[in-house]
């Protein structure tokens, strides 16, 4: 049976993180060997809440809470988790964001059927057939669909989402560290998606249930949209050579993404 790590990135999710951890019950625990919660230097009490949760948990699964040595961003937290999965010889890693927008139960059809074994990555698609969305305006839905079309053109296959918070990766694919120079911000998943074409990875999208209560401000949304569009267009023009560049700021080119174990049970 495959050894599977569940990675939960957390940043200021004090109000949501317990609900996320409470999702871990029933059949899903038959497939997960360890839960890794990565605290990206939260400024709220989320770390304390998770530490106490682990201490009193009766779940029959290993749970580990780590704190990044500095605020690495969402992409940097992924890099911490990727390193952990490789070092501890996991076969696959599931990503479930700590803001309680996605449902881990949506992974069950892939796990039960073993379909995930056929792919380098299985990506949750908010706009895949069979998915359900709550809290999305028509404007945001339209914008996401436009970007999905652009990225579909860039990687030469149908894209249903640029970065939902529920994905699964084959760990052997990550060992080359090809993602190390990718941006550490929210655009990290977009780089990972372009890598599908660059490194000839095999992926699938699966339907998910998604709700979003705390939406971004329009300013942040616009800024991120412009960055995402530039990324896609530059890859379309320059191809694989572009994706192998350094995308981190000059003063943020971290050699090794490290984290400290806070609680483990």
C-alpha cells in the first residue's frame, strides 16, 4: 500500500483550522499515513490551537506540526512539505489548504479506485464537470474560466483550475527539485501547472466542492491576475527555457527551506 502524506499549509487560519482537522475521520484515514501541518509564521493563535488539538487528538494517524523558520509564503511552505515527503520516503503527498475551503472527502474516489497511481499529479478543479462552488461572484467565475483557457493553450491540455487547495502529487516526481526556483507567493501553483508541459508530466483534474467566504480585495485580485497573465504569456513565447529561470526576488533566493517541529504525536 502506498505511503501517503497529507500536507496542510496554515497561515492565520485560527478560526478555520480545527474544522479542517475535523474532516479527518472515517474511510479517508485508511489512506493517510501522516498529517503534516506547516505553520507559515502565523500572527494569530493558530499554532497554539493546532498544538492543543494534536495533544488531545484520538485520531489513529500520526500528526506533525512544524513552523517555518521564516515566512516563506504559500509556495515556500509547499517546498518545506515536498522536502519532508522526500526525506521521509512517502510515495504521494496530498495538499489540503488550512482555510476550510476544500473537502478532503473529494479525494476518496481517486484513492478508492487507485486512479491516482496513473498520474504524476491529480489536481482539484473548481471548474471541472461535477464540481460545486459557493461564494464565487459571476465576475470571478468568468475571470477564472478565461485564465483556464489561456493556461490550457500554454500546456497543450485542458485546464480546469490554476490552483485549488486540494491536490495530490507523486513524490518521486518531486525529487529533481525542479520547483526550487519557482516564486514562493500565491502564484506557485501556476508555475507547477506550467511545469506539466515543461517536464512532460501526466496529470488529471477531478471535481471538488469548494466554498469561499473571505474573498480577496479587488486590488489584490487585479495584481495577481496581471502577474498570472504575464507568466502564461512569457511561457507561451519562450517555452521551457523560461520556466527554468530564477523567479524569486534577489534577496529571497533561499538555499534550503527549513522548519522546526513544534508538536508530534
